[in-house]
């Protein structure tokens, strides 16, 4: 047995005859990680943190994933976290389409065939593009019955000041700005015609202006959801999935695996994702269904069940999920 000190508690961990090293090697093989001392030290720190956190019997669990070899600072840099502020005009929704007594207890657009499999932004700060495309794909599918796979790479390459946009490729952006750009272009290309490569190259490419936009994907306008309101968010989610900004630069978020995430998480918005529904757990914890862009190996097959309720961040939502949200009209 090997005794590992975790805070003020001792736990007996069955790391006999190099089992810790073996576990690390198995992780690196599983995720095809090129290892070094820094990655090993981070992984060991995160292993201890996972054990300590899971022993607290919280509403969620942590586990190793592709990002276990990164510290929070490394992870923040790797993902290119950063929410660029600009003068996007807010178009707040008059959300009284349904009364609170009429809202269903659960909504899950994944069960309706209008949400694509989770994608992976890779080593590029393009979360804003993935959030934008996710909500557009679903909006188009709801309207037309056709679930297309649309191109994030086109936004990364072309939605910048040189092409009438305001976003910054792998260095961040905003979903509303992307909705505006797509509206001016009258649609976006399909993934097949404009595939994603910046997750590997880590930078945007030259804009391919020869790609023809899918007509159905034109964004006519967008609606900004009234902030700090679960009622407004739930009403919007009864219409379609939405794009939201959150704070993701915490170790618990990085290593989230399952359950309803109610861990420490502020409102320093640095990551764009999509919400595809809401519900409540078996132990009556309310949540939103968050669709991330870190691949299916993160979280619960690429998703997080994130706490829902006015008790989070003075009404701004868990990880600020109610602070800045919008959905496209197609």
C-alpha cells in the first residue's frame, strides 16, 4: 500500500509495484499523449484531486480524460479561453411565450433527432464557432427536418475583419457576431465542403471564398435571451437549442465526468457552448443539458448536466450560464 496525502486526510491507495506509473501509461496510450515530466506531474496532481473530490459524495463525479495531463493554467492556454467583448447589439426576447405552469418538466432536443454528435475543437480557441454552428444546425433541423453538418472552419477562417466579421479565429470570438456574419453571407458551408482542421494546425487558414453556402442555413436574425432568468432560458429551450457563454477554466469543469455539476464556478465567461435541454436528476437537482465541443471522451459522452436554479452566482447561473445566451432564427 502507498499512503497519499490529500489535504488533511490520508487515504490508502492500492498503488503497489508501480501501479501509479502503470495507470499513467495506460492513460497516455488511451489518449495517444506524448508524455514528459510536466504532464506526469500534472496527471498525478489531478489523480489525487479526482480521488479527493469523489470521496466527498458531491452531486457530480470527476474522472481522467484527454485533458488530465494539463494544469488549470495549461488547460486555459490550450483551449484558448477568452471571451472577446465588442459592441454587439442585444436583441432581448419577449419570453412570455409560455407561462411557468405550461413549461414541461424536461426538454431534450437530442431525443428529437435535431442535434449532431459532439464535435471536438482541438487545440484552437474556436469554441465560439462550435457553439454558433451547433445552434444553427439544430434550428435548421427543426425548421426543415434535415440535420446538416455545417462548417466551423469557415467561421474560423472567414469571420474576421478582412471579411466583414468581428471574430478572431483560434483567438476567440462571440456567437452573436458570428450570427451577424452568417446573416450577411446568407448561410454557411457544409462540413464536407469546408472541413475543420484548425484543431490540429492551431491557427486559422486562408478563407475559402469558393465554398457555396447551404441555403437553408441562412440566419435571418438572432434573439438574446433575457439574462439571469431561468424562466427565459427554459422558454427559449422549449423553442430550440441555444448558444451560451460560461466559465470553464476550473479543474472540476476540466475533469467533469458525470452527475449534475454544482462545483465552484464563477462568471468570468471564457467559453462558448450550447444548451440542448433541461431536466432534473433522480435526487431532484435541476440541470441544463450542456453540449460541449471537447469530443465525446470528455464528460458524459461530451455533455455536462450543469446546475439550474437562482442559487447559483446570484442568479447568473452555474458558471454564468444565464449571463450571455442567444439563439438564431433561420
